C-alpha cells in the first residue's frame, strides 16, 4: 500500500535560506511531512543516517567541500532513498556525477510550485513501483542467503560466494537488488528492464544479454527464467 502524502517525510537540503523556507512551506501545503532542513552535504548525510526520511529534495550545488551529488550518491547507495535534485545550472560533468545517485527527477531553478508538486508525485510513484517491499526489507537482515553458498548484501550491493567477492557491473548489481526485494517470487521482464535502464521500451534484448553475461559469473541455479513472465532469484 502506497503512503499518503502526510505519511511521506521529505528532507530538504538547500543552502539558500529563503528558498529552503519556501520549499518547506510548499511541501507542507502539499500535505507532506518535513523530516528536516539541512544546508550542507555532511549535515544531510548525518540526518539521513539518523532519521531515514522517505525522500530527499537536494540542491546539487551546496557550499562546502562536498557537493549535493556527493551526498546524493551516499544516500542512494546506502539507503536507496529517492532523490530529486534542484539546480540552477548543470554541466556535463556534474550531470554525470548526479546520475550515479539515480535521481528520480530534476528541477531547474526557478520553478513553479506546481512543477515541484508534479515532480515529487512522479518520483514517489516510480519509487513505490520499483521498490514496493523496500520498507519491509529495511527492518530485516540486509544480507540474503542464497543457494550454493552465495550471499547478497542489499545495502552495499556486494555478492559473495563462500566469502569470496563476485565482481559485478553496475547493472548486474541493479538486477540483484530488484530481484532480491522479491526473492523467491517472479519479477516481470518489463519491471526489471524499466528499473535498470530507466526507459519505457519493449525491447528486452538488453536485459537478456545482461542476464546471459551474469550467468557466466554465477551458478546457474541462482537466476531462473520463468517462461514468458520474468526472472526469479531462488532462495
């Protein structure tokens, strides 16, 4: 069941005081709860580690040694909390760094309140669609025991076999993460492909090639192809 707006806690990370206040007021007007307001990357990271908000509204260009993309990368990789970036400008290098945190949206300053509202709604919908069991997984052991001596850590994205690390590509880690959230159950081809490649497409050849390459590294019994339905991570 998806959360209602008042149940969704949003962390605002913005070093422009007036804009931060405007964002807070707009979010409250839309019915969201405010997890907090921070002005630096380090404070944002500490807040997330302590309070685990549901979503983060994060300025890319923050004052200090660490940028918004540094904070965003840490938050996504360690907590899988959805991020929406705010930016007044963005060069190719910054954009590439931002993509590492797999943001669910961007807002260019200045923006209208309705644009903010629509972006947050879309971000939460996508996150709930891709990670329907993530909240339950957070309360459980992040390490999932798999057949043949394999263990996958859902937080760090590390796969081991008899305590030896198995080297995975970024997309292979994503595949394990989306399947591990529904371990033992079938996840549709379309759901997996859209999550990994973030594009609406019926061309599943990229996913099949990804699975083929992954199976060269792991025991074939781990991943099962369910005919005309999807893939299942066996446990």
